[in-house]
């Protein structure tokens, strides 16, 4: 993890971003106190593909049959 002041962060932002792209983290400080952190964006969501769940989901034949637990209730 890299710690830099706001002044250095303003001057070195492209280099700091490159460090983050490579997996690093950058903490920006003001008056020796951390005020912000630059971290990599996690993009682990794949683009959905039409039909990609085919065969993974099934509906039982009795899907719309009354539930036994609710036999005593009337609606």
C-alpha cells in the first residue's frame, strides 16, 4: 500500500492509477491523516448471455398445485 499526500497525488495521479491497475492500493493523506483510498475496481460480473441458464432451471409439474400446509386456509 502506498501513502501519499494530496499534493503528491495531484502531481502523480497517472502513475498512482497505474500502480492500482497492477493491483496496488493508494491512500491519500491530508495533515498526515488518511482521507481517501484509490483501489482497483472489481469487475467480476460477466455480461449475461441469452439462454446461458438453459437446463439449470426446471419447474415441477405440480408447480401450481395447492400446498398441503395451506389446506385449512380459505382465501
